[in-house]
C-alpha cells in the first residue's frame, strides 16, 4: 500500500498557552506492530493520541497516519483507524447492540456487511448473550470490552488504545490483554498508551518512553532494560533512614540507584561481584528503566 | 490481514454518509427518551395556549380580525418550535460535549465538526417541525378551522427550528459552564419569545419595539405560520421565509465556528 509506517511523527510540537504538552516528538509505528507509549501522567500521551485523530492540531512538525498527511487528510486516516478513548463514552441508555450499530454507521460499513460486523464485534467483546442489555447495566469490564470492540467494528488497519485498562482490576485487565493480543496476532497495527509497565512489557513489540512531551527512549522492552538498567538489580530493604544512607553510599560509589518506596534498588549489579550491601537480587525490569528515565518524582 | 482495502475514495465536506452516521445515533437514542422529550416540547406550549386562550379569550374575543383562540393557537406553534429546538440544542450539546464525551467519539470517526453540527441541527429541526404542530392540533380541537395551508406548517417549523437549533448549539459552544445558559435564556430567549406577536399583535407596541421585532426570527415564524393557516399574503411571506433562511445560515456557520473552537484544540 505504498507505506511501511502506519504512523510517522517528526518534530511534533503541541502547546496549550504556556504549557508545552508535546515538545518535539518523533514516533514511528511500523505496520503490523504494537507500539506502547509509556510515560507518567502528564507526559503527553493523551495529547499524542488526540493529535493522531486531528482532534488536536500540532503547532509544528509532520504527522502521517496510514500514509495520509494530517490534519488535511485526517478524515481518510480516521476512516481506517479505530480509537478507544481513556474515558468511557458509550451511550449508556442504549443496548450493547445499538452502540455497535451506531458505530457501524459512523464508520460507513455498507448495509450488506453491517449485520456481520456487529456479530463479529459481539463475539470479540464476549457480549453475544448481553446484546440487548443496556450499557448502564453492564459491569466495568464488560463496558471496557465493548468500548474496545466498538473501535474494531469496521476492521481498522490501525487501532489507537488510550490507557485501555486504566482503573480495572487484575482479572479484567488480563481479559483485555488477551483481546488486544488476539488483535495483534491478527496483524492489526496498534498504538497503545499506558502507564502500566507490565501492560507495555507484555503487549508491546516496541516501547517509547515519554517524559515531559518528549521521547526519552525507544526500543523493544528487553533491549531497553539491558541498555538502561543492566541485567541484575539488588533490592536493599530497611527503615527510611537506612534507605537514605544506602542511597547516598551507593551513589558515592558510582552505582545507580532508584527508589521503590519500600526499598532502594541498586542497578547494574551484574556478575557475582560483591556490592557491599545486603539485599535480594532480582532481574532488572522495565520499571527500573521507566523510573530512571522519567524521574523519581513527578511534579 | 484484517485490513479493509484502502479505497481511494476522496472524502469531502458535508458528506452524506457522515451526516447519516450522526443522525442514526440520534434516532437510536431518541428511542430511549422520546416520551419525556415529546412531553416537554408539546405540553408546555399547549399550556400557554390554553391559559392565554381561555384567560385572555374571556376578555378579548377577537384580535386583528381572528378569534383569539385561533390567534394564540397559531402563535404558539412558533413557541413550540422554539422550545423544542433551542433548549434541547443548548443542553443536549453541552451534555454530549462535557459529560458524555460523545463528540470525542464521533470526531474520532470519519466525521468533521461541520458535519456533526449540521446533522445535529437537522435532527433537532425535524423534531421541531413535528412538535410545532401540537398547539395547532389542540387549537383545532377548540375550533380552529382546518386549511390546506396547515400542511406547510411542519416545514416552517423545520426551517425556523434549524436556525434555533444552531443558535442553541452555538450557545453551548461558547458557554464556559451550563450556568451561563441563564444569561441567554433571560436576556435573549425570553424577550424574543414575548415580542413575537404570539399572544398579542406587535402593532400595539411602541414604534421602536416594532422595528426590533423585524430582527426577531420568532416574529417571522409566527407571521408565516398565521399566513399559512389563514391564507398566504404574497411577497411579505417571501420576506418572512428569507429572514428565516438568513437566520438559519448565519447561526449554522457561527455554530460550526463555536464548536470547532470547543472540540478541536
């Protein structure tokens, strides 16, 4: 189809008055991959998502979605995208099926294919036997599954998921992960924003870590961990005063540390060399990278 | 590959499929709230009709050559059109924008703000055209004689309702909070509603008020409905239609501007 990238952003800047929400972002999402936008609240993830549907217009930079240049050709791009917003905006007084019917029309599915598309979405959302239930009678997990399948009713080439599992319990979360993973296996391109590390680690082929509107690192999760946090970390536990000492001593010895709240993690303690601290060894993970790169405190 | 073939379809402005999408959403939603909506849009003007018709009607039997009930019965058609278009547009738009985030979902689909506003206004105008007939039907039960011109009344209601719907959407687009609506209701809608020739002819008003009434779309709607019911009066009705068309076009463009400012940042 003449393009290998589903999304291409170059030097994109978006300001709201004195606040720069996105400050020179480069982002590539190759077709057929799942890219995770990982960052703390306020890093600019949601603004990035809005830029991709031209609900925000960039002040500077280039954005291409499925080969269409934004904002001028955004409507063509939107016709082939599915979007799951962070905030549930289902029509709560309508039934499950009616919600899907409305979107089948909004996404211009021809009349002859509409019924089949709705059935497919019901199966995907596992809501076939709840098709006639009003949305305000559904559980939180069911609503979220409906919200995701609503975005897939027209078989989009690209799916934008903004914090797909925020505020849900672990059982519901793993259910949604299965849904997203199935979508990924079917070859659909996905851009997903999240601040759950595990979500990004499990689902994303590539992760882009954002902080203050910029990309601070990008790559496959395992590669990011190796590059930024090394192989092993040592967890040192103790009372707060002891942790502060450990942090200071390790820092003075040139070791990298990060706080976890209940312990200090000393990073890059690879090999079996003595570190001088008593603690538990564990493999380094994406959370270490995240905290290292986005800062220990969030303003 | 789960992708839809990329069609080289060129997507323009005000596309029918985009308008249809938004309209389908409204029609499907309407099935869940038509009772309350129909109640408020028809009962209120009917109460005005009965209160004025019988209250005033006992003092005044004819006005400007019409039976008073006939005069008010046709005048409150415009009231019903106003109430069933401006208010749902103001509150509905604000709620969908601010609380339900419906418009975020619609604008993520291949629908532009222009299409969204147009479709919403078309839908509200259609309802207003139908609801506007309620007082006329009630007046018929009280002796208003049927006429062929009455068949045009829903279309007059649609035309005026389109302008009022866009006015309501515009108001919601500019409003910072839903409380701001009180200013519009008290300072704009209430005066327009009273100085429209609904309950008394504007010829009894001071000269300046009569001049101002020419800028009141509701006045033109009242006159047009009366002429439709009792007999068209030639060019003056063309003038009334022209004012309503101009009102509709102006409000439509401003409503789109206001909503673009609100929805696209």
